[in-house]
């Protein structure tokens, strides 16, 4: 009778061990899923930030291009020649665009 009780106890412990192991596997799977979700969220944030950065750069590039066009139109006409290097800079320039020498 005592042996039968020990066998029942061993079986019960084995069942409990399997249940605990199953619970641990489930917890590990849940943790892995949470990590994957967190990584997906980080990637989404990075994509949105990159998209924002590109849009912002395009916006400022457009402003820069428009500003450069205004300057070119305002200074259109004969250029000035640098006394130092001989390069031609747009009319109205204060400094040589090639060497940086002050244009008088």
C-alpha cells in the first residue's frame, strides 16, 4: 500500500512538473512576443522619424532653393572679378565665391 501511495505521489509530482514547465514555456513565449512587439514599435517610430526628417529636409531645401533663386535674380547682371584669384563672382558679391577674398 505504501508503494502504491509513493507511485501516486510520483505521478502527481510529474504532472505538476509538466504543468510548471508548460507554464514556464508559455511565459517565455509571452515574453518573446512582447519583445517582438516592442521591436516592431521601435521600428515604426524610426520609420516615422525618418519620414519626418526627409519631409523636413525637403521643405528646407525648397526654401533654400527659392532663396538662392531670389539672390540670383537680384544679382543678375555682369559679375565682378576677384583681384586675388581672377574668378568671377555674381554682381553685388562682397566676397569671392572661390577664394573668399573681400571684393572691393
